[in-house]
């Protein structure tokens, strides 16, 4: 036999089911947000690595340029520098700087 309390239980179950579905939808939305944030983190980390590589390359280029420039300056003050060994250049520099 059908009674009013059965109707009340059916209605309560429908409300509970709707709440459950809403919570599941919210959970799925949160999961998608987390995945998006994780992808953005990975992209950010990759960008940092890329920029660090560019910075390192630029620092090496600047150092190489500076060393070449200073070597060229030294060669203008050391007679026949292009024909000297590294040790001979060091000895010549040591002699000049000790004289001061």
C-alpha cells in the first residue's frame, strides 16, 4: 500500500541524489582546476629553465668578449706578444708589475 511516508522518503532521496550530483560536479571542476594549475606550474618551470639557459649563454658571451678585448689590449703593450707562450706572457706581466 502506498502511504505518505513513502512519498516523503522518495523526495528526500531525490534531494540527496541532487546534492550528491552537485558535489560530484564541484569535485570534477576542482580536479580540472588542479590539472590546469599543474600544467601552468610545469610551463613556468620550463620557462625558468629556458631563461636560465639564455642568461648563462649571454654571460659566457660577455666573458669571452671581455677576455678577447683585454687580451688584445695586453698585446698592444707586450712586444711580440703573439709569439710568446702563456708562461712567457705571465713572466713579462710579473716583471712589469713588480717594477711599479
